C-alpha cells in the first residue's frame, strides 16, 4: 500500500495513528539534529520529522533526499510543538519510522512555489512542474468544478450531452480552418471545427431539442495575446425557442455557476442594444461596473474654428469625476496613452473644471460659455475633467471606449469582486467589408434576421441590408464577452437568401452547406442557441485576465506547444503517404 492518507488529510484527531503517506519533497529544513520535510501531493502538505530517535536507516535515506524526490513515509501522527495555522495539517507532523525513495528527481529548473522564479518559457517547457504549483492546481480544480456545475445545471434542464465530430469539412466563412490531410482520400482534407454550429443545428432537425457539449474548437487566427488556437466552449442549442427563452435559460446557467462555484448572487441581467453599447460605451462588450458614459458633442464643438474638430465626423467626450487637478504630466501621459498604436488617436483634448474656472487645451477657439455648454452636456461639475477625442465616428467611439476603461482602471472603478452581467442584443446582421466589397455575417451565416426586418432582408438595396438587425445576443460580464449566440434560420429559402447576400453562388452554397439546406427540407424546427467561452469563464471566476492558466497544456503566443515541441516537420514518408509535396521555398 502506497498510502493510507493524502498529504492534506491528517488533523489533530489522528494523533497517535500509524499512517503511510506518499508524495513529493517540497522543502527540507534542518534544525540541530532534526530534519523537517514538507511532503506535498495534490491535496496539501504534511510535515515529516526525522530526528535522533529515528533509525540510522531513516536518517541515512533522509540525508540523500532532494527537492521533488517522490517518497513514501511511514510513521506516527504527533501533535506539533510549534503549530502552523496557515495550513490545514499545521497542528500535526509525522514522526518518520520508515522512509522509501520511490523515485529521485533532478533539481527542478525553477522553484515549485506559489511565486515561482521561473520565466514563462521555462515554465511552459516544464509544464508538468508548473502544474505542481498551487496557483495552477487551483485553476484546474476550479475548471473541473465549473464543468461539473455546467453539467449539473444543463442536465437538470433536460439537455443531452452529445459529441460531434472533430474531423469535418472546411468552409471559407468565419476564421481560417486548421486542416488535416486524408491519407485514404488523397488530395482531400478534413477541417477541425471552429465550432459545432452546423452539427448542433442538425441535431435539432433530428429532434434532440436540448443539446450541449463542453467542446474543443479550433481557429487558425493570427495570434493575439491570450488567444489559443484550440479553446473550449460550452456549446448549447434548443428547439422551439425564441430569444427570450434562450436568454432565460442561460441566465439560469450563469446564476447557477456564480452561486455554486463562487457563492455570488448574480443580479438581474439587463439588456442593452448594440447601438446603445457603441454610443454610450464605445464597445460591443461594455463594462458597466462604472458609469462614465460617452457623450457625443459633435454639434456643440463643431464650427468654432478649431480645424481638428471641424474636419471630424464625430466628437465625443467622457467626464472623469474629480480629476480636475490632473497635472500637466498626468495629461501628457494620457495623451501618450491614447496615441499608442493599439489605440491610435491623434491627440487628446481636455477641459478642466477647476476652482479657478474652466480651462482647456482649446481655450483659443472656445468661449467660457461654449466650454460650459460642453460641460453641461457631459454632466461635468466643478472638480471634474472632460476628455475629448475626435475623428471618424466608429473609430473614435472605440478609442473613447478604451480611454474610458483606462480611466476606470486609474480611478479604481473596476472592482474585481463585483460582477455585473448584461446581454447585448440587436446586433446588425451584416458587416460591410470595403476591401472585399461584400457583406459578412457579423455572427455567422445561420443567424436569423429580426422578424420585423425580413422585408429589408429581401431588399435589393445595400443600405437596407446594412440596417437589418440579427436575432443575436452576447453575454458580457465586466467588459468581457463570455458568450454569444442567436436564433437560427430554419427556413430553407431564408437560408438561401442569406448565402446570396454573402455573395455565394447557388452552386457554392450547395457544395459547402448543401447538407444543412437538405436537412432543412425535412422538418427543421425553430431553434436557437449559444456558446460560452469556457476557458474565459474559468479565468474570470479565478480572477485572472489570462485563459492560459486555466488550460492544462496551452500553446504559447506563437501557437507552439513548447513542451512537446509542436508544430513540427513530418517525415518525407508521411508526406508521401498523404500525397503532399512541400515547396517551402515559395513562402
Ligand atoms: N457557434 C457560435 C460561435 O462559436 C455560437 C452560437 O451561435 O451558438 O460563436
């Protein structure tokens, strides 16, 4: 028997018990004739003591131990003379009577401590050592708990967990596919799913009216910080539902998770239209933990002879409460901040409502009354600072939205303990892309238009089409998009029209999505669903911005798994079998 107990289990009640523990040597300390060993396993740490009462054999083996050796120790549970209230086993220790080295360890390349001295790359390469550290262990335990609670809730609501294939068909819509060559069908390729979207819809046609899956998805996108080429979704679909039914069901899931995992009572989930989100927050995923809304001041600010304003489509402001005393240096710093390429503003204009009246960087062009009008528009009062950006509308709103978040950070308004969810609804169905001169589906091509916009959907006028809203919704918490979904098209003709707007010829639509269109011939029910980013949900619950810590074996920022060293070249013989000829020179 390797162990009678785990390293997190023994308490003072176990005093005098004879026990066997197995685990890793976390740390050793010598104090005169005594050696203390912290023995660690998944469950915790228990202190072992070897002293002059121990046998020579035990002392000899102890002298040869090192960090991360795997050992088995047998002995008696004793009350500690100096207790450690910081760990649950801190009242006891084990007086070692027998010790066995189960396996030696080389000295690890970084310390296995909560705050390790190892850099990112090193820890990724030795992920199995990193995973021994508490923070990562807690992250994976949290992830497990989340998955269990997701299943518990959805099961209680009659959802069936059904797997869908990983080797599917490549389609040009959406992100880039990862593809897998088929050996037995030379020259042909599978694609890994970006999501099980079409399969879950086909399950609805098949009558499985409540489906879910905690499922891996693959997207070959350009890498951005905190994007993983493979990630996990809680993917769900329901039949015979309208938008409000879906929102209600998944509001239930969100509340269940917050309650059962974090013990947080989530407040009512409000709804905001996409148009309002952009107008007031400059973002389709607003952080509504704090106010500081965007105010459009185009009318008030234009035509006063300040050419930067006069040439702008949009002028917008936010009011930073209590910031009128910002120094020149602080304002310069903010100006630099908005000019960084990630934000891309050309400059920042301020109006301060100080004790000595209104002062601004545009005093030359504006009278005090005119500045006061702007102040009124933004509800600014004495003591406040108004920050103004101008330019093309959408872009400037976005920049102002980022500045708002930054000011929220600086002013400590984004309380990490507070969770404020909302549904963003009424997204546009399409986005026009100037480069390719065509419409793209903002969500995906299976999203249904709002019933009241069906006429516009069939219009031949691009402007009408641009104004069609989607029956789609996003679930946003604290400025993070945790999920999104839509009511789907289930009518064959409507789906055909969708493909037509997206620029598919009937033949292309048939060859890529014929299976779905065919399925729609055989009694497709009305249906809709949603998918949540499971990794991100876990990271939010863990209080982290980074999803990587919540994935056991993540890829690095270059999309590489540095532990197994992948991707990697394959043998010529493998290539030959796959009928693939590489011509890397051309790249
Ligand atoms: N499949 C969609 C996505 O991955 C989610 C959905 O519409 O259910 O974004």
